[in-house]
C-alpha cells in the first residue's frame, strides 16, 4: 500500500513538474509575444489623402459664395469672433478667419489670422492680423479620404502628454480606479469573475485597463476561462516590462470608438474630431465624458444615433468623476447642463470621391508597396479641386437623370464619366466614375474603354496640317461616295452622319461639321500609320490597331486616355502627363517624394494653332454650336463632339483658357442611347462649365502664322467684301495665291462685318 502511494506521489510530482514547465514555456511565449508587438510598430496607420490647398492672393477669381463653400468643405465654423483655428466671420464683402495650423509639403504653417477683401468675383486684398498686405495665403487642405489597412482601422496617434488631464481622469474614474496601484490585474475583479464562472455564468467583469488593452491588442473577444487566464498573464507581463504611461498611451490610441461606413474609428485622437470636429487637445470635460462613456458600447451609446442613451451615460461618467474627486460639484452641475455638442456630419474619412482616389492610388502604386500605403501613415497631397469636383458630380448626375426622363428611360439606364484637368499644367481637378459619384465599384473614367468616334478627327486633320505644302484649312476635299476594297477584308463604304454627300468641302468645314467621308479620304492619303503615330505623340501609350476604320474612331479608349490626348492639344503641343499628386510626406511630415511638372514638346505650335482655331469654329458654328446655350461665345471654347455607331457612345472633349474636360455618356450594356455627342455628353460639359466661371481661350499666335481672307467654296483668296468670305490662319507660305471673284448673286458683307474688320474680331 505504501509502495503504491509512493508511486502515485511520484506521478503527481512528475505531472506537476511537467505542468510547471509547460506553464513556464507558455509564459515565456507570451512574454516574447508581448515584447515583440509592444517594442515594434504597434499600429498600422492609414495614408491620409488631401485635396489641393486653396491659395488666396489679390486678383484670384473667387466669389464670396465660392469662398463660403470652400469653408464649408473644410468644416470651418462661423463665429462672432474668429479667434479659434477653423473659425471665421463675414462682414459684408470682407472675411475674417483664423486658418488652422498644418504641415504642408514645404514645411509647417502656424495658425494665422487673415482678412480677405472681395471685389465682386475676385479677391481684392489679403491682409494679416496687423493689416499688412500679403501676396499669398493658404488654407489647410480638405481631407478627402484614406488608404486603410486590411481591417479598415483608422486612427490618429496621440502622445499621452498631449491628452487633456480630464480625459485621463474620466477614463480612470469609470474603467479602472486602481490603475496606478495594481500590477496589471485587480484581485477584487478576479474574485468577482471567478464567482460569476462558478455560478454558471460566462466570465465577466473585473478587467483592468491593462487587461482591456491586452484583449484588444493580442486576443479575441472570446469569453472563456482559458482566454481570461491568458489575458491576466499577459497583463502582468505588460506591467512588468512597461510603464503605466506607456500602457495608458497605447490604450488611448487602440480603443475602438465607432464606425464610419466600413472604416473603424480607433483611439481618442480620431474620435475627438469625428464626433466633435475638434482636436483632442481642445476637448472639454462633457465631451471627454461622452467618449469615455462610449467604451462600454460604441454602437449602443453612439451620440449621433442614440443621443438619449449617450446623454445618460455621459452624466453617469461625470458623476463617477465627481465621486473620485476629479471635478467639483459645481463643475459637475455645469457639465451635466451642457449639450452633447456632437457635430451632425462627421469629417470625411472614407472618400466621398472614390473615382479620384482610385486614380491617386494607381499613380502611387508605381512608387510604393501596397503594404506601405496602408500602414505607414503617409500624407498624400493631391490636385483635386473640391469646387470643380462638386460641379462635375452634380452636372453628370443631374443631366443623366433628365436625359433618361426625357427619353422615357428607366432610371439608372444611362451611365457616364467625366474628367477635368487644368489646361495649363495637366493637374487632374476632378474625376467622376459614374452616375452615382459615391459608388466605389467600376470606375468608368479610368477603366471603361469605348470607341471614341469623331474625337479622333482632330488627330487626322492635325496630321494633314503638319504638311502645309499639301494641306491647309482651306484645302478642298471630296465628299463623294467612297468604296474601300482591300484583300481579305469586307468592302467598306463610309457614310456621313446625315447620310448625305456634300461634293467638295474644305478641311475646316469637314472638321466643323464632322464629315466622315472627307476625313477618311484625308487619312488614307496621309497613311493610317502616320495618324496613329501622331496619336501616340499626343499621349496615347497603348498600341492600337491601325485599320482604315480607325480614322473614324473605332478604337476603344478610356476617358482618361482621351483626356491625355486632348491635354496635349490644350497645352499648345506640349505633352504633360496627367498628374493627381503633388507630394507625399511621411507620418512625421518629412518630404518623401514630389511629383514635379514634366513638359515635353511633341507637336509644332503652328499646325496645332490652325487645328485649335478650327476646333473653336466647331463650337461657333459646327456640331457643337449648341454649347452657346450654356456659355458665352466670348469664351472662344475649342471642342469636338463624338458619336459612335447606333448612338452607343456620346462624347465631348473641349477646353477653355483654364480647364479641359472630357465627358462620355453611354450604357453599360452597350445598347443604343439615342444620343449624339451634342445632345448627350456636350450638355453635361456645358452645364458643368457654366457653373465654373471659365476663363476665355485666348490663343498665342505663332510668328509663322499669317491670316488671309478665303472664299470657302473655291478655296482661293476671297475679297473681304464678298459674302461668305472667311479669314483663316495659314502657316507662312502655304496660303493660296489665286483670287476668286465674288460668286454670282453675292452681296457685300454686313455693316456689322465692316466694323468687325475695322475694330478687330
């Protein structure tokens, strides 16, 4: 018997030793886990994406109403005395504001007080707080989105030293009164938890702040005894290796406090602006109590959706703070009387402009790993202009809805895409990827490749005008039936849109009225490869098929590709790659990479000048003459309509003195829309531009250009007194030398024309 007991004792000792060894090994494993995570990069920080910063200077075209919109986008507050950053006040046509501090790509800018005086639709003066005129001032840029880690967690890291004392007091009072005295676990809480388990309930209560951090940081929310024991061991290890301040700071940055769509709001540093539109450093006692109260249930106590619950919970937190002596009874009563003060609209986090953000992300992918974009907290400064983006979204959505209604279509039948750039520097100011601008799915602006129809014709005629010895705007071309027969292909007989032939027409008239047959004749005479080579010089980076039908735009391009091609035209023949990014900074504000402007001349100025004047004539009296219903003729817009077979695709590309925009309208199922370029895409373009107060297009005339009056019927010199004669530009030495008599029955030009010739066009 004694021998048997001795054997059992040995087994028990052995099992106990094995248990201790396993426990020790597990503890060592947990210790390594805790230190590895805590001593490394604790948080994956999303990249933050900003729109362009509004720069204010004397002479800027900006109305008070537009300025008000800019302030609304930035969530600035109107106050009687703008002494806080992000506040402003209007006094008639004078704006007084205090600009928020911000770290720009070229360095930090402190909060500054400004006075901006307006004169009509322009900024008259910009002055500092002392009344000294400033040549330039800039506002902090609007946040337009982020590139988030895999779990879509978003946070703004804060240092404990920057956290207001009452935030910490509220946290300690409610969540862990003995935080500064325990060693990671609270024995009373442990006893309460074991009693709950013994009674048959799940493990609950008793968690210290350290344990809560361990659960959020290392473990799952599973409520089991094993998970609780692991949590307790890790909490002790955490307290052993790190100070209370380090643990508290990490907790404040880690804790989950709400949801913004699919974006998770973590940490007090982000929750403060998300709920109160102010930085954590400016949080008042009642506001701090709201956030601390939400820790028990961020959804249940959400102050936006459940204000009554949030108010009751806030007041409970305030009461706990008073019990612990953190606030006086007087402060308690005043805090309880305060409103929730939660802003109704949270600052933007997930982008309201997903199509533009997609373009930004694709340009970033060339230089950065996806993991770095989603975890290093990069700060990305883009070219998006909020006012232009808003106008583009509104014009496309509303116009498509009216087109559908006017044609008895089911809502959602028509789709579209729109891209706007700066005509001078190719900065992308707006991108709309569909009829629903907030939709994050298929981005038609970047990815929808559709036949471009007559948008190719300017490339054909530019190729011709580059040979001034053979082609000018006055050169006559046959518009008679054409049958193209080539071995191995079906015979092709192109037709004009109106199903008519017009005999002989000038190059200018063929482009103005978008005649197909003369375009094909010119393109075949030049050679399709020559035209396609010009397309590449203008910015097309993919290799495209080179068929005769390519001369009428059967090749499919995306709106982004079309924009790049027309950007070179708007830029006077200088190819400038479209760019959506200005600069990238690290999370600490250090410059990481800039995206400078690159310019390379690809097209000689003279032939492009001839083409652009012809594109202006397209708008004055050609297929885009209807644009006059939206914009003044004094703007001298240059543009081109495009329509594909069976009215499947409606295009318009055009530019003013300051902006270029390309619009596509069609159907995702590729069925007919019944719309031409003029009745569809051009109306979207016109509505948008009408709201943007565009600059007129004033062309710089090259030195080797001369102007001559031409009889458009014969293509010869025409007298200024002859009806129908037009003044056309020519590359020096290419103008006709023969004169044509006034045609029979011609009358002299009008008095209006006489004065135009005297005082200028």
